C-alpha cells in the first residue's frame, strides 16, 4: 500500500509540473511561435464576431430602409388617389362625395372635415358647384413606417352657377398620411 501511495504522489507531482510548464508557456515568456498562434486565433475570433455583428446591423438597417420605402410608396399612391377624391365634388352627389372623403380621413382632419361639412354642403348646393381634381405631381417629403408626409400639386377644374365657364385652381397640398389598422388615411391636410 505504501508503494502505491508513493506512486500516486509522484504522479501528482508530475501532473503538477506539467500544468505549471503549460502555464509557463502561456505566459509572456512563452516561445514567440506559440504566442503568435494564440494571438492570431484570438484576432480571428474577434474579427468573425465583429463581422457577424456588423452584418446583422447592416441587414437590420437595410430591412428597415426597405420597410420605410415601401410605406412611402404605398402612402403616396393612396394620397394621390385621395387628393382626387378630396378635390372632386358634385353638388348633385354630395353624400357619396362626403362619405368618400370621410372614409379616407382620420384624426384631426376627419374631425375638422366632419365639423365643416354641413356649411360646405349648403354652399355647394346653393352655387351648384362641381369640381374635378387632377394630381399633376406628387412626392414624398418624409416617411416612417407608420406616417408619411406627401406633397401634391393639384389642378382642380371648378364650375358653379355664378361662373359657369370652368376655371382651373392650382393648389399645393401637404398631406400627412397615417397607417391605421393596415390602411393609409389622411390625418392632416394643409393647403399652404
């Protein structure tokens, strides 16, 4: 039994020396070749991690930019159509005209239009007014995934009982489109 206890102690001694020797190799006094390999491995690992992080970040940026671009294009299309709805009116068909305007409106603009529609209705009926809007040009001023500001140039041909000959009113419209339940609606309409 004594022999085996001695043998175990010698083995422990040898193992301890081997660990100490490998630790010494890892220290600054280790041969340059081993240090170079370890440094190269660490640098490669850091480079791979940095590249993966950068790739992830740029993919997120790309995806985000594509979403904003798609939102802008969709809102621009709806705003262009809505500007025609907003500027086209027939005193013989006011209920349909007003309902179409309210269907495409939300928030501040919907409230404002609802409040002023009774006065506008009477004015249009009294003067037998008609209007036909045409969007001459439109562009996106700013965009996020849920709100897009659109600039529109609209020509509206207007006739009424006072001036039966058609005249063209040229308007600039700044329309703020908001995405509500997956649909683009006009939340604010300004004619500067």
